């Protein structure tokens, strides 16, 4: 299971590091958090991270409940 999750995660991290887009370094394109929410190269990793944390929390919650029964 760990290998099933870790291989795609590592490949996503490595490819997103080399994916360049405009907006960095130009003050006109950096409007606070909007740059990170609107731009897919920032928004997708954020959404995936939030989904992974929620999924991990649900998995831990289910495991703890099964231990208590």
C-alpha cells in the first residue's frame, strides 16, 4: 500500500518542481493568495495535500474505532 501511494507522490513532487509558469518575480501577478489559489501548478498540490490529510485522518479514525470494538 505504501508503495502504491509513494511512487505517484514522488513523481508528482519531482515534476512540479520543474514546471515553470509566469507570475513569479513580477509584482503585477502576485496578488497575495490569489496567485496560489488560481494557478493550477499551486492549487493542485494544495488540494492533493488536503485530500491526503483528510484521507489519512479518516483511515486513522476507522482503525482506532475498530480497535475499540
